[in-house]
């Protein structure tokens, strides 16, 4: 063992990833020295696979346990296309899958390029010819309709170039919105377009990025599926990933690797990570058909669509805020209830709420209900107050659409169709967003 003086910390070879033991006033850490984005911080990869940042000023003693041989950095290079091998384009938009931990702040920052990701997961090159496109390095919560159009433009370009499928790396938080947006906007699709994300950044030992990306690539090369879908972990382990329907999937957990679940439906397929085997879980999916003609119907970027959640003690002014919007999606309770009935002197505001809804509809705002319960469907024919909502023009009767999907579908319809067509199309199943019948096994 070689004992190091404090000044010798500068001689730690991060490129060789020397194995060291560092003692601070609080603890002793053992691991590989990793490149640090902050000059005053030492980054160690622990045996657990996690990285930790240690401020140099807190270090009391450092010991090199093992000197490593130089590591040759393998960077991804676009190789000559292999014959008889399918081609996949990876479109990079950012998110946790493209991020690293900033050990100065402890936060996660979006840093990786698509080439970096492919260098980290070289298995992808053994599955298909890989092309990469950089669009953005952004968090998904910052996305707007304009970003959907950027993605759509690139998807159209790549599909017309003849690639066999597309993987879009994306943040998890609004993944469901983007999946729905692409699903509605791309018509005549004859290839798989998969959105792939990660709950843990790609530099963590517990990252789910590798399994999700590799499973998506295997699915594209082996399945006859044509359409937009999501590929994420089925369970917390790396055993399997699932292909999830674009318009019926929601993020149900803030950090678990199996956070994404289908609602009122089942996964499309299961992909076994290690073997790459694809197992379809339903026969009801869109298959490839060369007769289809690709068409992109994008979004108007200046649309104002509100998304409002019903709650007790509402006030009419909350709804009147949306009087100059193009549309408003309201998550209604139960079968489709809002506070619209005056039953005593304490509920006078409820009448004002009903009047506010009436005014919105008269002003041309599309008011659409979605199930706050998430599972199940709305039925506006059961109670008198619901029938009155239908009478004034509130839409959503019979809907089992997620509120996110309702929001996106309304925006897309307003972008591409005449107002007189929208009410009918909204309640017409276009991309699997509406179920004619719900089965008991679809719940949780």
C-alpha cells in the first residue's frame, strides 16, 4: 500500500481508475477513482456500484490500494452499415437516461450525448446498425408542443430514409404525454417508434438505462409491431422490460424502476433482457403493412389547453380563468362529478360553478372530463347533475382516457380538425386510447 500526502491527491489517476481508500472525519470509503466534473471533489465508485463525491478539504488520509493499468476509452463510431442487419435511429432528447450526478451539488444534470450512451452500451451495435441524432439535452418537464414538432420532423426524416425503427431517449416525467402526442400525430406508421427512459441516471450502478435501451433494440429487430410505444422495466429487477401502449400508460412512482404501468389495458409485449427474447402478451396490436402511407399531423404551438383537477370547495373564478383558452380538461370524481348542485345556502357557489362551465362552452372552449380515478370510465347518464353537464355541452361521457391522453388528444384535434368535427372525434377510438369494454383484469 502506498500512503499519500494531501498534496498527492492531485496525482490520483482518474483515467486508470486507481482503487483507493479515503478517510474523512466521518467515514472511510473504498472504491475506484473516477473522473470528477469538479476540481475540488474526488469521485469514487463504491463496491455497491454507486458513486460518491468527497470534498478534498474533508480528506484526512488517502491510500492507493491498487494501481490500475491504463483504460482504453472506447468511443462509439458510426460504422459502415452491415448488410442483412436492421437499422435503428436513436433520437436523443435528454432526461435522466442522458444524465450524470453532479457531485458538487448532489443533483443530476443532463450531460450525455447519444454517442456517449452508445459507448456505455456497446451491446446495441451487436443488435442493429445504429444511427444517432441529437435534438436536445433537456428535462422532459420543460417540453412544449414545439418540441413535439421537432421530434416529429426528425422521425419523419428518419423513417423516409429507410430505417427499420426509432428509439427516442426521453425524460420520464412527461413521457406519457410525448408518447400520446407522437401516437396521434404519426399516421400510416409502418415501423416501431419506441420511447425509452430511465429512472436512474446512466452513471449509477442501479441505472435501468441499459436494460431499457437494449430491450427496445431487440424488440424493434425481432417483432412485427408497427406503432408508437414505450419500453420500460416490468419489475424492479433487470429480468424483463415491457412494451407499453402509448396512449394508455402512466408513471405511477417517482423513483422505482418499474414505475410505468398500463391503465385499463395490458402491456403489448415482454422482452427478456439477457436473451433478447420477445413474448407478445396480446394479439391486438398494429402490425407492419407496406401499403400504409406515412403522414405527420403536427401541433399548433400557440394552443392554450388547461388541465384542472376537481376538488372540494372549488370556486367559479378558478374555471373562469380558462375563458380565453381553446380547451379545458377536468379530472372529475367518480363517474364524472363536479360541484354544480346548489342544495342549501352553503352551496350557492356550486351554482356559480355550473354557470361558469356554461359560459366556457358558450365561448367556444372545449370542456372535456377525464376520470380522476384513473382506472374505470365515466358515465354521465347515471346522476341528474351529470346529465345537466351533458346538456350544456361538457364532453367526456363514456371516456376511459387518461387525463394526460385527453389533454394531448384535444390539442392534436384542435390543431388539425374543424371545430364541428372535434366533439365526435374526441370520443372516437383512434389510437387505442378508448376501450369499448373494460375487463376485470385491467385493474392494477
